[in-house]
């Protein structure tokens, strides 16, 4: 790319030292500006979108979710299932190699899954985040070099959808054995891009996998650059220091629309931003207090002012495009009733006379919430207006995720981007008791309800979609009645790019695909 030598100087001034390691001038390279760095690059231990985005370029799964939400072949070209739905046989794509040159075979698939599933596996780690994904699996066997059979305890409708998520990625056994716990910083997969280096807090550099089974990417290098300030990301994009900018402030998108060299990619997100109430912490163990919080929050101003209209107010956890979603009324703003409920529950200013509740928020923009701290301050004011004063605890993303998964919060702002199109991905992950274990929790309200758990399990075991929809409707009604958290908004995903960037693919999960991207010389 002819422009690259000029861009390197600008990139150095914006992103700090080490620019001699950026891709050489003249190469097809793409720089992506993001608000935060990845936390780890091991798909078994991540749940932040920055880490997932990079891992999606490096690793692959047996199957993947297609553009219409259907399941497509990936590292498996086909699969068979037994009549009772408990034995799944996958036939692997021939000729695929990991980035370290080792062969993708059935043994590698068994290794990848067993190290997550089996706590006694020599390469299992206590912070692996997706143990519930494997609880129904009773055996994984290599039938021959290209055939894997997974046996599950009971019929499980979301099984294929779960295998399409990044958590089920296939890793290089040789690399895991070589790096051990440090594999999180030295990822090796089979995807369209291979890992080159990671300058922590600054950038992650990937290179094209020339032997990728899907065809070598046109880009020679793909670089994810951390630019924490959204206005600085915009300046870098306009000046050509980066080619793609994520998580720009919504109010800056009008500038993009009017700029002759810039454009946006936009899609309705399969996501939800929410306020979780920790039901193990008083006063949020009282449903009256939780309902009061829900009645106190004004969602329409949040959508208008923070999202700049690029979202819809949420009435439940499922995004409008997700099948199984039922029509629930958005909780009407009713401060008078909220005050009355707090009085009825015995709430007097603090946590029933003790310290004030703490609302945890991150300072990092998220795909489902462009300005979490601002949303937090608006909610803080709404709660003050009905007689509940809360203190904000503002943290960097990795600290926020660690604290909330450990249940340190009374309330927290977070969200979820669906990994696939199955409602189970939202409802099971966010509300089932399996996912309320401190340290790895995704159920951040720590809400445990036997009736809800049973309904979600029945939905998993039913193979008829209409029956599953009935179960998910019942689950959503329980959540609306018990109010473990307040759904805030479903956000649109918007990414800005230079017009010279072609072939960028933006998915409702907020993941970008770069394997078919080209950059025109200027």
C-alpha cells in the first residue's frame, strides 16, 4: 500500500513506540482501532468482545453460524446424529493444519474439548469460563483420524449452536503443551490469520494464513490497535492512521456520514445491555426493591441521549431478531410507585439503614452500550429521585469483569452479545443457576430459581422448535415477574471504515470478519 509509509509516522505519534514492528510499507495491511485491548487469547477463558474478536480470526470451530442464523460446516464438513439425539459424529475437513504446521485431526478435537471439560486434564485451568457448556457431555472419542464422536447425556437442542461459539474452538495441542498456561498469550489455531505478536495495551498483530482451507486472505497483516479515547479513534480514522474504527461515540457518526473518504457498516445487534441486581445482597434479595429499581429507570432518555437513537428500549433479555422472544411491555417509568415499593420494603436511604449500594460500571465502551459510565450516572440520578442513593464504582473492563463475576457488586451495568441465534445462548447463560458460580459467573444477578432452571432444561431437551418457543415464553414471563435485572436497550452495531476498505463483514454478534477484506491503494 503506497500510503503506508506516511501512515506509520502518524500511527507512531498516536499509539506510542515500537512502530518498527508494524507491517512493512507496501503490504496489504489493515489497522483496526478499538477502545480496549484483549484480555487473553485462549478461547477457553475469555468473555470480552475484544478478546473474542481476535480469537475469531485465529481459531475455528467444527461448525459455524451462517449469515441467516443457520449452522454451516467449518472444520467439520458433515455430521450425523443418532435417533435419540445423544451421539453426534463429526467428519473433519481433510488437509487442514494448525498455524504451527501440525495436523488437525480427531485427536486435536478431543484434546481441545477435554481440556475444558475435564478438571483433571493436565492443561485444564480453574479460570476456564465455559464448564457449563460441557456438563451434558459424557464422552468424546476419536473413531479414526478424521472422525470424532461426542456422546451427550440427554437430547440437547442447542448442541450444534453451542459448538459454533468461540468457546468450542479447536486449539493446537502441540502449542498448548509447549506454552502451558502462557498459551493465552501465544494462540495457535487453524483460522484465516495467525498470531505474530502482542504488545500489551498497544496492539495485536496477525498475519495471513497462506494455507487456510478457505483460501488465503488478501490482507497480509491485520493489526488491532488500542486507542482508548473515541475522539482520538475518529481523528486516527480520518487521518488514515487506522482503517477501521470500532465503538465511536454515536454523536460522531454524523461526521462520518458527511465525510467523502469514510463510511459505516451497520447491523441490528443480537445483544442486550442490562442492569443486574445481585439478589444475594440486601436489599436486592427483595423483589419489591428490584421492581422499584425497574420502575425508576427512564430507558427512553438513555436510548435517545447515549445511544443517539441507535438502539431500542429493551423489555426483556432477547433481542428483537431472536426467535422465541415474546412481546413484553417495556416497564413504564413510575417514580411514585417506585418510592412506595421502597417504603413498603423498609428501605431507608441506605441498604436498610447500612451502607449505600454500589453500582459497578466499566469505563470502556461496549458494543451493547457505547458509554457505560454515562448510563450509570443517569441511572444513579433516577434512583436518587426515588430515594435510593448509590455509589458508582468505575473500573477498566478487565477489572469490571473480574469483580462482577465474583459477585462483588450490588448492582452492575453490563450486557451480552449473542454467540449464536439460539435463545438458549441468552437465557441459559444469563439466568440459569449453573452460571451463578462466583469467579466464572455470567448470571450476574446470581439469581437461582428452580422453576426457571427446570423450564430452561426442558427447552434444551425438546427438539421441536414450537415447543421450545413455549418454554422460552414461560421463562421470559418468570423473569419479568421476578425482576433479577433491568433490560436497558438492544443496540445497533456500527463500525466506521475508510472507503478504501472493501469486503468487511459485520455480524449481529458484533464480530468483524476480515478474511475477504481488501484495501485499495491511495
